[in-house]
């Protein structure tokens, strides 16, 4: 796994409205990488899911707990790490949302979204608590973000 | 996120625009469907033409709306799926659950 310096680091309180903030930052960074609208949308959506899970399941929607987001860019890939202060869980116990008996369940699709939209999704659990999910997606533009003149649309 | 309710014959149409996402849009869908059902609606058509983003919570609300309408003996159908919403319904295989129409006239006629 790459250890590029983060292009962006954010820490937000566990409120759903902060998902918008994270998505805006991530998508702006991806725009500077010259990613197309579709790629920006799908990566942004996967990050939304990771942050939503961190807020809801990890931090129990307690605004005094933070969600940290780190975006790294390395050779041909973008990597987004999302950390919460929760107790962790076993991803293997999450039910398959495509199983016929689960298809009409209202919840349980967040991790599936991430796995469908990204190339790799990895969970790491800290010894002292906290869950980190690392989302990785190969991108065509393999360069560091361009200058600010590229940020306008 | 904005939802407007209108009536086309016996069908209640909900025009949804913006993001159907956790914390705001998902709740708005639930409330709008409950209000429509409470007002006597039986068949509901969700027009998703103006939807830009739908996350897993939003998809979950579509499923909940579908089942609550069905439990009351009505039907909930979808019209005007933008490509990205269509992609999500394909990925989640919910495209096999919902009846989806390209245009409103066909969708409304299908309830009869």
C-alpha cells in the first residue's frame, strides 16, 4: 500500500450535514486531478457512504466524536481513509444485500455501495478502538493535483 | 432536496428533485409518501427526473416507500430515472423490484 502524504485531511463532527462538506472537498480534489464527472460522482458517493457509516454506526451520531478523512493520491490511484471513534465490527457478518430475502430491507447497503463503486475497500481496527475504512480507486490521471486555475468549472 | 405533490387522475405524482441522501432527503421521501397515503392516495408515482444523487439511505427509503404503499393495497412506481439513479438501481438489483417507466403518460396509464 502506498504511503503518499495526504493531499487533504479533514476532521468533522458526527453530523450528517458534514457529509456534504467532505464530499465537496473530495470532489474538488478529484476535479483538480482532471477526473471526469462520472468518476467524481461515484468516488464521492462511496466516500459519502463511508462517512455516513462512521457517523451513524461508528460514532453513534454523537457530535462530540469526530470523523477523520484523509485523501492520498499516488501512482494512478486515489485513496480515501475514513476513521471513526467506534468500537469496530466484523465486516464478514454484514448480510448480503443482494440475497433475495434482503432485497426489500431498507438498510444494509452502505458497504455494498462502497465495494461496488471502488476497486478496493479495506477495514482496519485500532487496538484502542476506532475503525478505519480505506477506499481505493485507480484513476487515469496519475499526477498530483493541478493548480487552482483548474478548479473552476 | 424538494418534493412537489400533484394529482394525475387517480395517481399521486411526487416530483423529487435534488439529493436523496441520509439525514435530509431520505426523511423527506418518507414524509412525503406518508402525507400522500394519509391524504387517501393509493397509487403513487415517484418522478425522479430531477434527482442528482441517491445514497444507500435514499435507496432504503425508496424500498420502504414501496413496501408501505404495497401494504395498503396500492402501488408505487418510478418514472424518469436519471442515468446515475438507474445505475444504482441496477447495482443494487432493485431494478427487478420496481416498475420503471420512461415517460409519465405510460406510467400513469399502467396503474389502470
